[in-house]
C-alpha cells in the first residue's frame, strides 16, 4: 500500500513538473522583461502626416506594422507581418494598438499573458514614428569643417554618449564612440552600422537601424555636435 501511494505521489509530481515546463516554453506569461527597451517614445507632434513602417523583435520572430499619422495623431495601426503564436498573442493585437490610438501615445498597458508581443508592438510603433521624427540639430556642412578630430556628445537611451569624429580633406574618416551607457546587445547593431554608413556616405543622412532607433539617433546627434565644434 505504501509503495502504491509513493508511486501515485511521484506521478502527480512529474505531471505538475511537465505542466510547468510546457507553460514556460509555450506562453509569454512567464517571460521576464528587463524593461531595457531600445526604442524610445516619439512625440507625434514632430511626425509629419503619412504612413510609416516599423519593426521589432517579437516572441518568435520579427514583427512589422504600418502606423498612420494625421494632424499629429496616430489614426491607424496595421500589423502587416508577424510570427506570434495564434491565440496566445491575440489579446495583444486586439488591445495594444487600440490603446495607442486612443491615448495617442505608446505609454500604454502591457497585456498580461502576452507581454513580449505587447512590447514588440509598442517598439515597432516607436521605430515607425522615429523614421520621420528626425533629429533636433541641423546637419553641418563638411566644407565648413577644418581637418582634425572633434568631440561631440548627445543624450542616448540610458545616458550621455560621447564620440570622436575625425575629418580629413572635408571627409569624415573615422568615428570613435568614446563612452556610452546603452544596453549591450540591443544597441550593438546601431554601433556596428551607423558610423560606417556616415563614413561611407560622408553624410548624416543615413538609415536608422530598426530596433535600435534611439541609439542610432544619439550617434547622429553626437557626430553632428562634434562637427559643430569646429
């Protein structure tokens, strides 16, 4: 009798363990979000009327959407592509875009049980709006910049960013990020791509890296600030 009872307890224990592991693997409920979202909220007042495309990393893969802005207000959000799990992610797709439109802001509630999908929608909307918001500083004409190395700063996602920019014969030949407080991993694509784009095109009119929009903008602002020191 004792052996039978022990066997039943073991079966129950294994069943509970299997259920917990299944839940952890196939739902968003237990995903712990660090809060270090790379994309920053964009003021829609700075965005021109139009439809803009943004993307962000979802629970399973990239999520892409279109955001329509009219008279400084978000009027429509269409998710054009995603690989989220059907059923589990549905509440996020139903609620988050509506919240953003109603509040005209991405500072909205995360849907419980669909945390990662909710964050992906918010980040993709921010990235879409960032494509048009642009920087606050006016680009510097390189013909007005003397040869030399100049230091510039800007406000990054987590704090101050400092860069050194070298100009030789009216061309940007080197950009060195001296210090920053950006989130490792999330910001890496911006540091890898944006300085190279600037040097290759000898211009600040370059592509913002999707998923690292705020860091991309900070690099551009810092380079522009450095060039203005001439």
